[in-house]
């Protein structure tokens, strides 16, 4: 008869190492607007794929894509240490 042995000690021995650090959590927090914009874009794309897209679906996808691009610019500018002045250069 084979005995079933638990491996909980081996699995949970490194549990503290698997947790994200404060720096990683801060990075996730700073990227959260971009993540949420990506989710909205995916939702808009799914809605458009679920049926024959109409003008409203096209606008929804276009607006969501514009929001993703704007959030990417904000994130890049934040990472570079610059702020947008709100005008074209």
C-alpha cells in the first residue's frame, strides 16, 4: 500500500518569498489606470465581436483605445519624470 504524503511544508516553506514587495505593489498601483483602461478596451472589443458592430460599438472601441493610449503617455511621462503641459510642442 502506498501512503499519501503531504507536501505542505515544502510548498509553504517559501510562501514569504512569493509575496510581492512594497516596490512591486507601488508599481502595480501606479499602473492601475492603464490596467483598467486596457480592461475597458477589451470589454469594448468583446461587445463589438459579440454582434455585428454598429456605429456606437465603433465609437466605444475608439474611445477606449484613446484612453489606453492617453494612460500609456501619462505612465511614460511619470516614469521619465516629466509632466505634460497640455499642449502640442
